[in-house]
C-alpha cells in the first residue's frame, strides 16, 4: 500500500515586527515561493538575498516593502544586509511555527 500524504491547511497568521520604531505587518506567502528559486538557480549569496527580497515583497504591503528596499539602497542609511537577514530569519521562523492546531 502506498504512503499517503495530505496537505495541511496553513493558518498564515500575520506577523508584526518593528524596524527602527516603524511597524510592519507581514503576511507569509508560501515558503516554497522563497525556496524554489534557490533550488532552481543555485544558492549563491545574491540568489539568497534576491529570494528573501521577493518573499518579503509578497508578504508586505507595497509601501512597506518600498520603505525597506529604499533603505537597503540608500548609501547613507546604516540599515544593511545583516539587519535584513535578521528580519528574514525571524519571519521564516515565525512562519514555520504557524501550524494549525489539530
């Protein structure tokens, strides 16, 4: 008899976080949306950052995403990849823990 699998519904609860006293609300898209590009194109540093940015873009409102992206591009802003990676790590962990209670 073959092993059977069932897709569990995900709660996808909004995750709130603050960056320099600005509040953001992230609605986690599918985790596969971030992982698949890495699997298809390799996992070099730029691919990881690009996948994180794309995943963040899907989960934030346009204005909130633009604020973060603009800060990353601004050479006068101290917000950099280390803080960005910390945010992505936090969001991935929170989204992974958002499982339905059976």
